[in-house]
C-alpha cells in the first residue's frame, strides 16, 4: 500500500465523497485505512469507569484505500502516487506535478 499515516487524502467515492482528512491508522492486510473525521458512526456505550455518563459517541470507521486519493501538497489536487528511485532510496512522487510527497511532513 502506498498510503502512510499522516498523509492528507481526499475521498473519491462513497457517502463521504469530497471530504478530506489525515490518515490515523493503516491496515495493510485488509487494504483499509482510518481517516480522522470521515466515515463516522454512532456507537451506544454503557456507563463504565472510563465513561461514567454513558451515551452515544462517534467513532471513525475503516474505509477502503481504493476509495481515496492523496492530496499533493504542492499542486493541491488529488493524484496518484508514483515511486521514483533516487540515490537515497525509493521516494513517493505526485504523478501530476512530480513533487515529492516525503519532504512535506
């Protein structure tokens, strides 16, 4: 999978189409990711020591990695990721403008 934690992405299909956010977790085996503020679900929780009030909380659900595209920091558009081999090793690059995706963090 070419996506990594803290990448800025845009959802390109599904009910949250057009939303952007940062990747919180990556599940490489399932090819799924968790994005902050996208694919929210409501969960009913019983009162406990951790949550003495109980009630309804919102949690982020997993979303398929094929439903998102990375936002290029230089051109600001969603694009595919290319791998460019340099003397330092493999580097992720924007396919639209050719800017490096590793330098901006």
